[in-house]
C-alpha cells in the first residue's frame, strides 16, 4: 500500500543508490543462468537414489543371509 511504502521510505543519496544498483546487477549476472529444470532433475535423481539405496540394502541383507548359511553349513560339516 502507499502507506506501507511511505513508512519504509529512507533518505539515501541517489548517487550511492545508483552505484549500489550497478554492483547488485553485476553480482546477479555473475551468478549465471538459472536452470529452470532443476526441480525436475532433482526429483529424478532423488528417485534414482532411493531406488539404488533400496537395492543396496537388499544386497547387503542377501549377503548376510548367504554368510549365515555358509556358517551353518560349516557347523554341520564339522559335526
């Protein structure tokens, strides 16, 4: 609103303000281009990570079961 804008008004030197605008524009341009596909890419990578993490957990569980079976067979062979 106009009243809010008036309450936020600050007395600053116009020359300093213009210098600050130039500096800010240079900083913004130095950031480079914005990747508008980043949210979709993140979603895809996140889903892939979750899938691979689950597979890794399944492989670790299978390895543990195989090692248990080997230990059990070793015990049976010793007996």
